[in-house]
């Protein structure tokens, strides 16, 4: 949220700009991906040893490269629960082969393996029905248009409603020492066209005018509560405030989380910032980018006292206004859900993404005009079309390799996995601002317990996703490790599909 983040950004940007991470080195090498909303059809396993690799031509690779690939057949298994990490005895990839496609995409692969069978949890029927949730966003028309790709990964055909307060632009103007908001309304035709396009893609979305055009951004954000509350129906149990760069990897997982709570009671559900400095500064509140969920009884109190809450607030941040209003009017306090992520840590987020946890939300995926940490969450998430709630799920193959699905393949060549506590999060992110006289080192409350950062290229060799695409029969992922000290690049490729195989065949 731009207004509140002024203080945090001044500190954190200096930290982030000083860091050159492995992810940043790869971010410019990513290829294009297929349309994000295409489903992966049910197919039987394909030829495990193709003689043509024409799709690699789109990845902007430098040849020759070392290359290996494996097909994965997914078996959704009822009753199977997602584990933090699943250990398997067999290796995943055959031996590398050096290939050069600079002149011809025809190849003669020498090392091929039959498809690997992986069991994944089966989605419960109707677990993706979110008709009891109304989502709300306040943003500009341009930023909403840029968010469609992200929304397409989780919102369509869930029966959830989305209301968006849109304007064209907004800036703070100072005149004679007095600040005022100078906002421009969204063009009606452009707004109607964007709404129609989003609805044609299966999203139940309504774009609305702000209650007052010249209200500040934080008041517009707060006013989304009134918009959502007044558009509730007899199914509505929760209203949720989001930023336009909030991403939900799994609506079924989100629905399951909310089912733990009685929506007839007053509930304020959200996540703290991962950074203790931000919590100490702003309070025990739900940080907006992670997603804030209010039960209808609590939303009713806030709606009935809308003007009082606006006048009583002393902040310029919308999510702080929500906290102020709730704490002013009720005894309800924040219910902290750790699966919701504000993502206020910076630089290398490998530790967070490789933790094996199923994130309920991720934020800042397009911060600074780019994607989260240089990565495209919608592209990373494509594999979920095949294997459901398997995004960022971890599998260990043999004694050296860990797959974090949609993010990385990590090799531990010195036997580091043998004694490593993989339940602890690797502390890869940049140092965070300290809080004076606090016993919290900075992220203990949110990301702990942690373990030390591994030494890249020595203790840990990381192949990071550079491309993912829906293609005929499934989803293809490409994981790259750039050559170091004059060595050539290495590419590991996985092709995910649904099919019928037995454990004996895999």
C-alpha cells in the first residue's frame, strides 16, 4: 500500500538495491509462456525420448547446454495429505547430455527414462466453491488491467464475487501548505470494456466508482467494505480486502482455512508483516497485501459506523484504518493466519518459496513493475492445472535433489541433506531493520524457526524456473542453472501430465 509503505520502503529499498541475488541473474532470461487460463487435458504418457526440442528455441538459451528431461505422471490420490517434504528413493533425471540447437532442433537423446509417477492429494469436490466470499480491491484502471493475468489463476469459476473501485489516477497535491487529493475518474468506456473482458474469462467482477472521487487512497481502500457489505447476499459469510497484487495459489485451501471459523461471530483474520519492525511500527493488524477477511457481523458494525471511523482515523494507510476502526468499536482482535503472506522481506526469497509450506496468499508479485523477486507467479503457478494444490510442494529424490514445484530444483552435492532439518526455513532474505531492545531478531514471529543460508555453488546448486507453459498434453517447466567461471549452462526440464499409471510402471 503506497501511503503506509513510505517509511518501510526508505529502509528496505536501500537494503534490496545493495544485493545481487541468484534470482536477479536469471530474471532477464525468462521465455514467454502460453495463455495462463488454459487447462491441461487428461492424456496418456508421451514418448519419453523425443527427437525434436523445438520449444527450447523460445527460451533465449546460449548453446551448447547440458540438458536432461523427465515426464511426470500425476495421480490424484483421495485421502493423501500434502506433506512438507516427500522423500523418494529413486533419482528424478537421467544423465545430462550436451546439446546444441543453434542450427537444428533435431536431436538424438541418449539418456531417457520412462515417466515418473507422483501421487498428489486429490481435490475434494466443490472445495473450490467460494460463493460465500466477496473480494474487494481499490486501484487504478491501468493497474487492474495489469492484474488480470494474476486474477485468472485463481478467481474464475469459483463463484466468488469481486468488486473493484477504479479511478484513472491519483496524486497528492500541496498548495499553500495544505495537501489535497487530485484524482481523475476512470474512463467509462474503458471501464466497461475491461469489466466485460474479465467477465468473459469467468470472473464475477464489478467495477465501481469511488464513493467520493477526491477521497484519499486510504479512504477509498476503507470504503470497499461498504461496497462489499451492501452487495452481499444470503450466501455471503466473508468479505475480503486485497491489494491488486495479492495472489491466492489455491482457493480450495483458502476455503478450508476460513471453514475453521464461525462466520456468525465477529472475526478479523489476516497476517502480520514478516518484519517485526513493521509490526512494532503499525501494530497488531492484518497487513493488506496478504488479504484481510472480515466476517459479515463485523463488517456490519464497520459499515454502520463508516463516517465515525473515517473521522476518527489518524492514518494515511487503508489497512491501518481497518485496524483502528475494529479496535475502536469492538473487542475483536486480529486472528493471525501464518499462511497469508504480506511478503515484506526482500531480495532472495528462496527460503520462503522452498519451505514446503502451502501459501494461502502471496503479495508484491508485481512490485516495481516486475514480478515477485524477478519472477512471474502466474507462470510459476501453471503446473497447478495438472496437479491441483501442488504449487511449491517439495519432493526429495535420492540423497541430493529437492524439487520445489514451480520454483526450483536444488542439488546438495556435499551430502548436506542428510543432517539438515528441512522443516526449518532457510534464511536467504536480506537483513531486516532491527527493533531496538527487542528479542525478536526481525522475522522470528513469522518465518521462524530458521536455519542458516546455504552457500550457493558450493553447498547448494540451484536450478530456478525460467519458463513454464501449457502445451499439448500438460505443462512443461524449464529450470536453468547458469554456467559459472566459463562453464556452459545446464537445463533440467519436467513435463507434467495426468494419466493412468501404476507404481510398477512408474
